[in-house]
């Protein structure tokens, strides 16, 4: 079966850093673009970042640009999201998802992880 598993979430102080990981099982992650999304209870799921299968393309939401970095190690079948200068408004459940390319439409992503909680608080 094709699965994605997120890890690396936790509690961090404002201004701190976390690195999230998205690991694939049952398929080769290097053949897919990987997007990171986040969701807060009561709000719509939003795109955070995306990286193409070859790392030739990356994109970021305006709210995280210059603070977050997406990168991948296809040999490890893993995509990472390095999050620096974290703010309380970054608090959310973070999900990774796979698609053929970095689609704008969330419905185009085929495989999803279970999510990992990120909490930024004093």
C-alpha cells in the first residue's frame, strides 16, 4: 500500500525551529511532487509549500516564505520542511501529500499522511 508518514512536530517557542519529515512507504517518493499543507480546527486546509520530483521547482505560501525551506533526499525516500522563526500562527496540523506535479488544487494530491501537530507557544 502507498502511504506517507509525517514526523517531527512538537511544541516550540516563538522564534524557534522544527524540521518536519515526510517519509514514503510502498512507492518511490522521487517520482512525485510533494506538498506540505496545514490545517487549524475551524479553518480551511491551506497549502504551505511544494517541491517537484527533481527539486527543480519549489514554492511557498507568502506567510512562510523566507522562513520555511522544503527539500528532499530521494535516496532516503523523504521530503523535509525546515521551519525557522516560527510564529504562533504557524500552529496547525501539518500534512504532506504526493502528486504528479505541484498542483494548485488540493484535490489533485493522491496520497496523504496522517499529519503531525506543530504548536508554537510561549
